[in-house]
C-alpha cells in the first residue's frame, strides 16, 4: 500500500490513458459493425462471409497485430493509434456476429407490422429493429469493452499500454516489484468491472420495457406492467 499511495497520480493518469485506448475503439468499432451486422442479418450469403471472416480476425494474436499496424498504417511504432486501430479490428470482429444475432432475434411479426405501418427499411431499422435488439447488442459491447481493457496492457510491450506500464516495469525491476505489478493488475480489473457495470446500467436504461414493475399482490395475483 505504501507504493500505491506514493504513486497515486501516476496510477490515475495511466488509468485515464488506459480507458481512452480501450474505449475509443469500442465506439468506432460499434459504428463500423452496425451496417456490417445489418447486412449479415439481411442476406444469408453476406452472413456466410462476414461472420466467419470476423471470427478469423479475432484469432490474430494481439501482439502480432500491434506490430503489424505501423506497416499497414504508415505510423510510428509508438503511436497510440496502432493499439487503437488493432482494438477496433477486434471490436468489429466481436460485434458483427452480435449485431447480426441481435437483429435476427427481433420477431418477424414486429418487423412486418412496422412495414405495414409505412416504415421503410432504414426508418424501420432505427425506430423498431435496433431498439429491440439493444439487450443482445449491449451484451456484445460489454464483452468487447472488457476484452479491450485487458488487451491494452499488451500494448505496453511496444511502448503503448496505459496501466500495462506498471506490469512490465514491475516485472523488469530487480528484484521484481510485486506491489507495482499487483497495483496495475488490480486497477485493470477494477476498470473492467466499472465499465461493464456502467454498460449494463445503460442497457437497462435504454430498454425500460424489459423490466417488469411488480406491484402489490392482492387476491392471489400480482400486478405487472405490460
């Protein structure tokens, strides 16, 4: 604890950098994944191509992808964009299937009813299909966010990694500084738990119709919201 108290400013600064590196790719990846997931859900051939390809992208080792980014983007090896671009790829790889499955879970009767009411394809997607797909979609975003928070630490091997600095620096110290290592791990886990909890709360706030409001029980029955 003495080491942690002495290094609180450095830990907080690294935590902020860690969140920025991890969460910006989630936002960008979600924006890119929405049209891909919609296409995968709409056409069987597109799903047969996009879902397996996205799965293959996620199998690429993170360190190898981080090292490849400067070659692909023409950036410097220590540029944070290398880590963020790699994590965006991982986010897209995770979310394409999630979005396709979320949209597929929307009942056909609801889609047909919206079409009968005059909704065109784009309007129906944003007004009907996407809101109903939010519970499954949020679950995918939560997995992507937690995964990115973990993978950012690997970026420290190429010089970019937020809290990963304390893991690598502590391990390279002589003797190893286990207080520094444990502090870095604990903060990474804490960030993942907090972000996951906030996303879960956001998902509940965006889908109030999924929560049953139980009223007083009387005469052998309970009153619930429709």
